[in-house]
C-alpha cells in the first residue's frame, strides 16, 4: 500500500450511516490518516460518531493525532465518562497535552473520574513548562527491578506491553525508582533466561533532565540513534521517557521556527494553511514596521550626501546594486552560521578559526564582486569606476562580518541566534553600505563632505 | 551520565600507550562520541591503533560514524584483510556508503575478499542514485516466512538478531520474497506461541519504493511514527528497509540544504567548520554575481527617472525604505510558503484559498506600512506624502505576491521551491519597487516622464 491512497468515501459512508462500511474502512487506515481526514472533512458531531465506531486503542490514537483546536472542541462535546475512558487509553504525554487545552471546569470534572495514579501522573506531566522535555516526555516507559533475571524481565515486559509506549528499551530501577541501567528487548531476547539483568544492562546510560529544552533531547536521540531516552531528576530518579517519534516532531517544529525567524516572521505555532489572516498579519507586521525605522538611517545617509549625488548622478545607478550586495553576502553568512549553531556544528570554541576563515572567504567574495561591478562601470561610468570598486569590496566585507557576528552577539545576550534574520542583516548592511559608498565617493572624487 | 562529559584523556592514553586504560575508556563511551573524538583529535595512524583495540561490533559502529573523508583515509591505510572483516561487521547501508568512497582498485580488492551474498548485496545497495531511498536503505531487516507461527517467528528473530539492524519490526515474506505483511516484536511477545503469523500480521503495510527521494521515506516515517519502513519493488518484492535514525539524518540534511538555499548558498555537503575557504567561496559567489546583474535593472530604473529625482530630491530619502519593505515582506511570504511546501502543509490543491488569504494579509500589511511611512513623510517631506503612501502599499503587495508565486513557479518548472531565496525575491522586489515608486511620483507630482 502506498500511503497516498485516497480515502474519499468516509464522508459518503457517514452520510449513508453505513456502519459496517465505516468499520472496514477505519480498520484499513493508519490512525494518522484517519485523524488528518477528520481534521479536514468532519465537524464535531460527525467526529464523535466516527470515534464511537472505533475500538478503544484506535480511538485513543486517532484522537491523539487530531489538531489541538479540534481535540479541544471534540473533548468539550464529549460525555465526561467517555472522555475519561479515552484519557485512560491515551499515551500519557498526549493526555497531558490535551488536558492543558481544556477549560478549568472540564479539567476538574475529568480529574474526579480518574484513578489516583493517573491523576497524579497527569498533574505532574502537565506541570512542566512548554518547550521543556517534561512537557513532551511520557510516563509509559517499561521498567525492570534491579536483581531480576532475563526470564522474569521478559515476563514483566510481556505483561505490561499493552499500556507501555515502547517496550524495546526497558529501564532497570531500584526500590526508590533510581535509574540503574538500561537493557534493550533485543539483548533480553538473545540472552539466556537465567542471566542476571545486572550483568546484561548498560550502566552508562545517556539521560536528560525534564527541565532541559526539548531540542536537547532531540539532538541526543539523533546523535546516538536512540529509540528513546530516559529523563531523570538530579538524584537520578527516573521520571519519564522521550521517544524518537516525539524527537522527530520537535526537530520539525524547531526547524520551522528557525526558518520563519530567518525571514523575520514571528513564531507561528500552527500550520500556514490553518493560520487565519489576522494571525499571519500580527506575526509579520512588527518586524516590518521596525525595519522601516531602521531603513530611515539609509535614507538619512543618502540625503546627507545629496550634493555628492547631484554632482555625480551616475552614482545613483550603482546604489541599489552596491547596497544589495552587502545584504546578500551578509544573509549568506548569517544563514550558514545560524544553521551551524542549531545543528551543533559550531559550539566548542572554534570561533577564532571560523572568524579567520570568514574574513578570507568574504575577502575573496569582495574582490570578485568588485571586479564584476568595475567591469560594468567601465562601460557605464568610467569616472566612478574606482569608487564603486572600492565600495563594493568594503560593503561585501562589512555585510559578511555583520552576518557572522550578529548571531553570536544575539546569543550572548540570551536571544535566539535565528533572530539575526535576513531582513535585519540586510537592513543593517544597507545603511552601512550607503554610508561607505558616499564617503568613498566624497574622498576619491575629492568633493567636500556634505 | 550526561552526554556532555569530556573524554579529554584519550589522547594522553594513546600517547602513553596505556592499552588497559584505553579499553576501559572506550567501553564507557557511546560509539558516536568515540567517532567524533577521533574525527577531531586523531590522525590516521592513531585511529588505526584505536580501532584495533575495540571489539568487532564497536569497531564497525565507530567506523560507521566517522566523517566520510576520514573513513576514506583510514580505509585506504588498512590492511585489506582487516578492512574486509570490518565490512562484514558493518550495517549494510553504511558499508555501501563507505564502498562508494573507495578508489576502484581498493573496491576490486575488497570485493574479492567478500562472500558472494555480501558482494551482491554491496553492489546492489551502492548502485542506487544518491538521494534516493535505495542509497540509504539497509538490507539487514528481519524476515519471517509466511505460514510460521509465533513460536517459530520468535525463534527466528532470536537467531538472526546479531546481524540485523532492527528486530522490532519483522517483515512476513512468501517464497519469492514478496512482502505479505508486517508484525512487530511487541505483537509477537504478547501473542500465544501457537498463534499463526497470518492472523496476527498487519496486511496494509505502508511501503516506499527504492527510487523515491529519501525525504519521502523520512516524511512517512515521521507521519506514522514508524521505527522502520520497508522498501519494495513494483511487484511488491522486499528489497530494503529505512530506519527512523536514517530518517532523522535525512531530515537534518534536507533542512540544512533548504536553509542554505534560502540565502542563495549552494548545496554544501559537509559542515561549515569542515568546509575550506575555497569551497565556501564557490558555493556563494555564483548567486552573488548573478544578483549583481539583476540589480542593474534597479540602477537603470533610477537613472531613467533622474529628472524626477533632481526635481524632488526628498524622494531619495524614502528610496531605501520603500524598496527594502517590498523585499522584506516578500521574503516573509516566500519563507512561509517554502517551509509549508517542505512539510507537506501545502500540496493538496488549496492554492486558491492560500492566494486569497495572502492577498488579504499583504493588503493589511501594505496599509499599515503605508500609514507608518506617511507619518514619517508628514514631518520630513509633506509634499511627497501621498507618493510614498501609495508606493509603499503597492510595493508591499507586489513583494508579497512575488514571494508567494515564485516558489510555485519554480516548482512547476521542476526546480526546488527553496531556490526562491530571500536574495532573489528581494532583488526582484527591489527592481519592481524602484519603478513603482518613480512612476507613482511622476504621475502624482505631475512631472513629465523621463
């Protein structure tokens, strides 16, 4: 089966009230597809009808995949007993996410219906700040008591499998829930039944803390090719697990945010097709207006050198080209640096080497660009050939260095380096470029300043 | 253990030739860390010494994590018998990657040392084009013959575990290696030993084809939260498997490439710290020079309206601000659209809705920007207030629509939408902006054109 297959007939089946047909169709569809289909085609009431037809496990999975706005709406239209049952079947991390979407009254009603252990788990998981590992980790990890042998461990995994998110990694814990080691199901399966877990387990476990940013867990999972990573407190008490699929979602969200920032778009916590015009407007207008005021400096610089321009009108011909080149080379550098910081490529004090290399690269770029623009000037306005040549070299160098340094400066003051967006770097390079150009012209052409 | 721990002493241990100390240190380090350490600190000969101290499994893992350039160098300095043994222990996808790095003579020598099945596997895997699923898939997947029961299946998985990349998903195949279904180790563990695989397996398997781009496999793995996805031929013959960790690497590479393209940097198939100055220069210069020539249009437009400028010198004050605003709003739109195409958010024919929404959003942005610039003009140059107001509105609209349409146009002609980079959109918006501004000025201020 290729995943692109259409499931066009669900709407028809619901309208015809064909329960058998619906059940057959639902059985053949992966939960993620059912959820997307529902998100796109169904209103609350038909969603409830459809969820009602599913078995408990699929129901919980499909509901977990729905868009947050849709989850919220559907949950608030569900009978509280049905919702409580659904909550029990959901994975603990998704449950906590949905819980935090509900209004306080519904949260209270729901809490009263849950067993004590579930209630505590839910409160604990939903208490972590958004963006931290705590907010994405699950408590449905599999554990094995230290001191067990392989036979006992396998028996325990078998029994607990239905309610665990993953049984492929099992965490070995002592009586106080302290993490002693990790053992994979593969290791267990290939070991002798009588072998002791203590002899088999990996003791040097790579762990994270629930307070770390989610991107940290994603980076470690990707670096070590892990299926899951345990989250522990400072005392090494096991409190949760982040799985590879959550890590993949985190990476996608982070990259989307970085790309949006790179174009000075505010952080958009929904998809572009979902976002309404007003939301999009708000995410874009602030930076645009802010940049207007920065650009006024460029305008002021031009006005200041009006006499120079009036004397050599051909200077205007090269103005857009020169200032754009500084912005372009600056945004190239900024993007390379921002991405290298995000992937962990830059980070361990090789700043000086990087700086030296960028000077060299931008010097070469500046010389080439200078040659290109002088060739144009040779035909168009030979009297200012030298001015545009010198200016181009200086402007490309300055643009590149702005793109190199700005992300680090922002990081120093605690901002996301991605805020050194292309528009910001371009705008700064523009303003500096205008000044460099006219100062060079004034000096080289021997005009009085101003 | 937190992964950030330093392993400073490996170099010292090698220099002191402390074999016991080295073995202990290597045992405690994850393979990915050992490889990074080697990449950063060790030359070929010390790398060979260190690899020699490891057990076969760790040796293969560490070697697989090394940088391609380092792998190539180390492989060419290894004794051929040692290299052949290493090859047997490596996972089939990494082996094929390394093989394609070697020179033809070494490839031949290596081939003669491998068993026939390994030789064929290697040739097959290294025959796929770069960027396709075939080039990243492994042939170390676990299979179960159709008709087996759970007991037999578990026995088979246990036996084959050491050489398989993952045993958590097993593919059920018939006598012709046709994929009949998939069963997870979790399902097997929780089923009765006598249960038949045919009754247990999932028949609607989500598959990919080896000719598809890697990003497709990554998208499906992420969408359905899969540990691995099988690759099949048109006749549904099982030929390989892509695992979640490979998918994560693919996503990281793709996102890096998209971000670099967004700033008009050519595709860089190594890290920024690794890349030499000449490589970086080459990846950047082409676009920069190309954009010089596009920017000449802006210059030509300004020159064409020189008389207008000479009559109203205050027009120059607003020039950088107006043209930058078109570029900024255009790059915002382009980035939003390019990312939405990459994540699959845009794709299913909601183009018209998106277009209408973008018109609305950019209209609102244009009005706000227009108000801001008119406020500035009110104090600075009230005689051209209307000109800058009208121009700003038009320029922001045109910039946004350029950013919206260019990615789709590029996609239509078969280019990567990310080529609609910020510098390109900005440059186009600049040139159009200059013309709009001076045409508006000429008309509103009642000047003769030219």
